[in-house]
C-alpha cells in the first residue's frame, strides 16, 4: 500500500458529486479506527479519504485488516502533516464536534450540513468534513479553519461518538439525500399482487363459513363486523400466494375433525 500523496488531478478525476466530498481524519490514533472509518465511507459510496499526521505512521496494517472490502480507499488515501495542508484545495469545510466553542460559527445538524454540501458541490465546489482525534476530538486550531460546525443531537450526558460512528453517520446522511430511495416499499419477492376480485372471492367464502359457524352475533351487528373483517384484509397488500394460503386455511378450518380423520 502506498503512503505517497496522490495528485489533485487524480483525486478529482471522477464524475459525480461523491468525487468532490472528502473525509479528513485529523491525527487519528488507532489504525483500526482508520480502517473502520474507510469501511463506513465506502458503505455509502464515498472514497476520498485524507489523513492528517496519523499517530502510528502510514501505511498501517491494522487499518487494512479493519477496512475489509474498503481497502482501496486506504490505497488512495492522501497523507498530510497538518490540517491546513489537508484542506488547502477545498472551498468549504465542515468540522464535526460536540464541544461548545468560543468562536462565532454556524452550527448545523448532519442532515442540513449534507444538504448544504450537495448544493455547494452542485455549484462546482470541493467540500471536506473534518473528524477529530479519538480521545480529544478537534482542537480549536482545526475548527477555526472550518466554515461551519456540525453537531449531532446526541444525549448531552454522553455526547462523545466513536470516530468511525461519526464518519458513518455523516456518510449515511450524504447518501440518504442523494440516492432517491423510497421511504417505504413493500417487498413481495416473486409473488404478484393479488387481484381485488380474488381477494373478494376469498372473503365471500370466509364470510359464508363464519356465518355458518355463528360468528356474526348478534345479527344486528353482522354488517359492521363484515365491514371490519373486509377492511382488515384490504389494508394489507396481499399477494396471490397470500390469497391461496388463506383459501387453504379457511377450507381446513371449515372441514375440521372430518378432514383430520
């Protein structure tokens, strides 16, 4: 694995907004955390990693082992001696920190920060996210270089996040806003959705069997009971396999002991 600094031309040669968002680990202490951070980035499609003055030097075998399938990010990682040099070619920088600061800066949630990052990248800017040391986080000299602070709304009694957790959270917010994933979708496997007519016939049969069994009692409540029963099944997105299964259940229950004999 190479520890050399790659050229700007190489780093920004890819298409798409992901090629203009950089994750910057400032003086990380443990190789395992660097590898876990790289894995978190690659989970959500980010690949540009910069590392400022890693404590245990570079390359780091522990980082490679922890990165698993994201080792390519470590191969391409750029190593810098200072935070200033790591952000020099960026237009906008966000600093992740939970600590209050004695400086006037905009404080954003991760969601808003990544919304803003997408807007800026859409305008052609290069954007970076600073992540601090495992033990002490970012120092004021790091934060002062940022355009805004990103703070996660965590439990105030325990606000510290693991380095890789913080990278994962920010990378997730980036990905969530850009991939067009529907907030809810029904997965039915290979089964086709049931036709309304098939559901209606199954419910007619169920109603008839329940009627014979004396389920609808008293008589004056039958209409509302039938309506509730049908509404129950129509709320569920039944598949044709569901309807066939329910047919079998109804027939078996209706035949009862006779079928078992």
